[in-house]
C-alpha cells in the first residue's frame, strides 16, 4: 500500500532499477539456434555501455547490442570478454 495508517503518502520503491555495485556477470546462453554472450549488470556501474559495446564488438569481430543494463554479443565469447574487461579494470564473474 502506498499509504500509511495515518494517511501519509509513501512513494513506492523502484525495483526495476538495479542497485549500484551489483556484480558484473558474463554468461553464454542459447536463444533458439543463436548462441549469445550476455554481460549482465554492466549498466549499473559508471561505465558508458554504448562505448563499451562498440569496443567489444570491434575487438571480438562480432555483432551486439545494449539491452537495458546488459550487453548482448553474438557467439560464445565469455572467456575473451572476461579477459578484455579485466584489462580495462572491470571485475567480472
């Protein structure tokens, strides 16, 4: 309920926005017949996801896009992405 017993308004919490400092996770997933590498929670850190996506796509030679706080890259590239992010100073699991 957005109201207290006394009738004061309480703003609901925005649960759709991830918390700052959530761990960056890299997973290989399969959607239909496509294999993807997804970098989860990268947008919750102070990183420009558009520039990072562009850099990763260029270094790995794959396509990809930003979806919310995540980055999706074509192919199974989790190990390569972890190495690139480690060189950039981003800790990933």
